[in-house]
């Protein structure tokens, strides 16, 4: 009980000091105003620097995307040209073989007129 009384007395003695601490007014000087203005100016300059850096990074990203599109275009053109060359070469190399096959088939058909077994085998193969 005595400890509680001591605590209450202690708080009652401190209460007026707390009230005086709240009523004390802090003066706002011209130096404080100037300091705030300088701080705002520094913040604005930092903002402008950050904005210029972001704009520079945006330009760099645009350059990189353009470069990537150029690479994709070059790769596509290379693939189209390779496939085109392969088809053209295949068609060009098979054309003489087709003519030779036609000549062989026509020779076999002519020879089959005299050979009945050859005529029968050509009919089975679907060449007659």
C-alpha cells in the first residue's frame, strides 16, 4: 500500500511539470524557414535527376528492343532463304531424274510389247 501511495505522490508532483512542457512554445525562426526551403530545393533537384535517369533508361530499352527486332528479322530472313534454297535445289536436282524415269518407263513399255511377262509385271506395278 505504501508503494502505491509513493507512486501516486510521485505522479502528482510530476503533473505540473508535464503541463509546463506542453505549453512551452518552440519559436520558428527565419533560419528554420530557410533550411526548409533549401531542403525542398534539394528534393526537387534529386527528382529531376531521377527523372532524367529514367528517361535515359527508357531510351536505352527502346534501343535494345529495336536491336532485338533487327536480330529477329535477320534470323527470319536467313531461315526463309535457307528453306527456299533447299526447295529450289531439291526441285532442280530431281528434274533430270524424272525425265530419265520417263525415258526408262517408255523403253520398258516398248519392250513389253514383245515380252508378255514384262507386260504383266508392268500392269501389276501400275505403269501400263
